[in-house]
């Protein structure tokens, strides 16, 4: 005899009798409590109920962690904006090149790596030298007829007027060997105006 089950059944019957339930009502109460089930079935039911409680607890914890991660991460656009503002707060000047990459004053570049499909940080000293094709193209541009524009690109080097990517190290009298130097706002504006005037003149339009 299972003393515990007998006592629980007796207590349940007493509570049912206090509410003036019929014999059928008492039997239904016993069945609802699981006391009329075989011990094996009752044990399995108890085990399954425990699993349900555990799974619900794990689900609630996962949902809470997901909400925390979402709130911590924030909007991706806002995080990108915060990153640019961090450079501003640190007093680091930077500008956006015509090809879309971000360049810093000391040879830093944030560029898109097509193979990795990620933005990466590079430095001038890490970049390979110009290819033969680039060198030939540069030489041809130097030796081109005078009808070709001699005005540097707006964002080219402030010292020699060569664009950032093919620049590397250049010789310029009396500056000697120098690294690429960001143009001033005045240089950029003047170059843009000069290029526009050249295009208008080539079409025969008046500036």
C-alpha cells in the first residue's frame, strides 16, 4: 500500500464531501488528480510536465537574451554613424574618395574587399605599387597633347596633383619624396571650377 497516495486520496475525498459532491463528482476529482491512473502512467505524466516547465523556462530565457541583444546592438545605420562620429570626436580628419572609400590623413583607408565582402582597414604602406598598366597610363597622361586637361582631380594630392590610389611615393621639387597629402577645401573648390571651365570650353560654351 502506498501510504502517501492513500492519504492524498482521503484528503481529496474529504474536500469533495465538504462541497457536497456526489459519488460521481468525487470519482471525477480523483481522476483529474491522476490518482486513478496506473503508477507508470502517473510517473510518465509527471516527467512530461517537468519537461514542459523546463522548455518554457528555456524559451523565456532565450527570448529575454534576444531582446537584450537587440536593444544593445541598436540600428545598424546608427552604429555606422556612431563610428564616423567617433573619428570626429577624436579629432581625426577624413574624407570620402570619389570611388566611395574613406581615407584618413595618415594613409588609412576603409575600403570594400570584394573577395571577403567586408569593409577593411588598410594603410598606404600595405598597398602594392602601381602595376605596369597603371604606370603606362600615367606616363601617357603626362605625355598627352595639351588638349588634355592639366587640371588635377579635385581630391588629388595637394602637392603633386596625382590621385590617391596611384600615388604611393612621388618626387616633387622642391618637396622631394612625399606621401599623398589631402587637398584643402580651397584646392578642391578651385579644381572643380577649373575642370568645369575646361569642359565648357571644350564644348564651345561660355562659363
